[in-house]
């Protein structure tokens, strides 16, 4: 068997239509995004996956700084006693916290939590740093890892340890803190749409689904190809809950001591899971150019023929100069093997350079999102590639939007919600606001309240028939 025959691509990935969960696992492992870590529930993010994360970080970090935030780094270990200071917070996180009880061969006098999130330690430090209205607002973000002990895990979607960013801000007034909460939710939305090509639904969450310790949580929900929802980011208005728990007070202009108002907001490596499941297809990954590790791959056809490799190398240099992330696949695998490999790994544009086309001054550009190809003049190659990358970025968003919008339906009762989510839809339904009705929907349909719709378009609660306070997006969720 020659080297070129040792893989059968069609068999490599499970069928996306009939076995979506298996397809997902196959894709994350076989495209070398991740591997399983030796400790159950942990993942190794491999270079191809980490490159996506780095691009996500770069884009988000730019936006955080443009909105006035600074980065800092807080310790991984947090005294356990901090968690007991905010009652809802400790209740929400207690089951997931990993605790260090021994170090240096001795039992510690106080057990230490490995951060599951950092509101408490930020609160502790902010109480020292904030004294006067002049110290406000404080706008800090950290890029870090967190640990939440999970029973069932899946790479990127739910793992014991993951990477994220967490913004923690403190403000003099309620309005300012709320404005910050909404501003960052909108930063996430814009990023998701323009960099990940994922249309998201943003809105407030129910009491049941909100962050433990928040006054209000706002989320952004993305539809995956199986019709399930993935919470892709959250922004929390924390009111004075953490300010009171950690005694974060300031002397205001009027001479009075007041508690600050705080917010927190985060997105994580879950976003990579969202990318995979929002865009992937039967052949594997489909990556939007803004975050793809390689935006283009050059595949030489009949590489030994005169001039082909030289033309490829020249093109690569020109593209790099223009800022395109490009790979020249000069391995001795066959062109067909390379086509399959880079299609599976989701590279947005493939550039085919062959001797006959070269003679005619042409190259072939294949676009991964539509799996179509066309001839382009070699002389104009850099500009053509750049234009095509921009087109793909926009078209992927548009395709995802059309797909999603065709799968949002309305329902008037629980049966309607069940039927809707069973056939892979987001279902909008009225809700009276009571916990019992929310629980009943989850029991009967396995769908949860994702976010409130911006407008209430339903008169009655789908469960009890009383007046609807909100129209809610219900979906099965990751
Ligand atoms: Zn009800």
C-alpha cells in the first residue's frame, strides 16, 4: 500500500445527518483540534485548535481595549471562605469546585478553590483598590483557565478545565453597570457575527438560567446544525451583590459612602465548539476566514513539472506579504489526498496550481463553504484570494442566518414546543414568568428557556394559559 492509499476519507467521519454527536467527536479528533487528556474530562488543545483560539483572542482583545478595558491576571487559587460570602454564588458553584486541601506534604489550614470563575477574588481586590469615585469605573479583563468539575464531558463544549476570558467591572451607578453589561453583550454579538459568521440571538435569561449571584444574566445563543442551541457567551449585571459580600465601597462626590455596582462577562473555548457545529458539513470543518488557522492552502498539481513549485512559492510569499495566513502543502502526498485533508480541516480557500493552467496564466480557487471552484488570473491572484476570503466570511454568516431563521417557529402549547424542538427548531412561546411552568416545559420537552425575545408576541403562557409576561426562545441546548 502506498502512502497515498493509507486513508479512506469517506469513512473517516461519521455521517453528519444520521449521527451528529459522533460526527462532532470524529471532527474534533481527526482534524487535530484536540485530544483527550490523561485525566478524565480534560482536553489537550492541539496547535490547530489553539491557533483558532489565538485568532479569537486577538479579535476579542482588540474590541475589549477599544471599549476601555485593560488586561490583568489574578491567582488560580481562591480561599474557599470567599465563596461562602455570596449565598447564591456558593450554592451555584459548590458542586463543581475542585478544592486543594494538601500542599507541601501538609494539610492546608484553609482549603483553596481552583477558580471556577473569579468574581470573589476580583471583589476582594476591588475592595482594596476602590476608595473614591475617582477610582471608578474599574474595567479589567483577564485571559485565564478555569476549572469546573463535570461528570459528562465533551471537548470544547464541557470539560473540567477550559480557557476563557472574564471581564470584571465596577461602577459608581446602577445605570453605568447595566450599560456596561449590555455593551459587552453587543461586543460579543458583533464578534460572533463578523468573525465567527455565527448569527446569535441575544437576550435576558430567566431566574432559573441566570448566573449564580447575578441580578440579571444576558446570553447569546447560537443555533447548531442539529437545531440545538449553544450558549456562546454571557454578560451579567451583578448589582451590588458582590459589592456587599466583599465590602466594595467608595466615597461619592456627595460625601456619602456607597457600594459600587459590578458586572462580569465571559466567553470561552466553547466558541470553537460553536464554530464546528454551526458551519461543519459532511466533509468536516468549515472555518470562517477571520479565525481559520490557515485562510488558504496552496496545492501544487504535478509538482515535479517545471515551474509549478516556483510559482507556488512565489504566490505563497506574495500572499504572506499581504497578510493572508497561507500554507503551501509541499508534502509528497497526492493532490487528491491533500484536497481531502484540507477540506476536512476546513481551510476556507484552496489554491490549485498546475502546469497546464500556469501556461495559460491561470489558477484554480476552491471555496470550502460552497465546495465550488473557478479559474482566476494568476497575475491578480493575491487580490482575488483576498476578495474571495471576504466573500466567504459574509456568505457563511448569511447562510447560517437563513438556516437559522427557517428553523424558528412559534408554539402556543407544550405539545407545539415538543414537536418544534424534536424537529430541530428554536421555538418561541409565551411564558407567564413562574418557575413551575418553566420546569414543566423542560420535563416534557427537554428544552430550556434560552433567552427572552426582544418583544412579547404571545398573549398566553404555553403551559398554564395565564397572561404571558415574556415570549421566550425555547430550545434543546448543549
Ligand atoms: Zn404559566
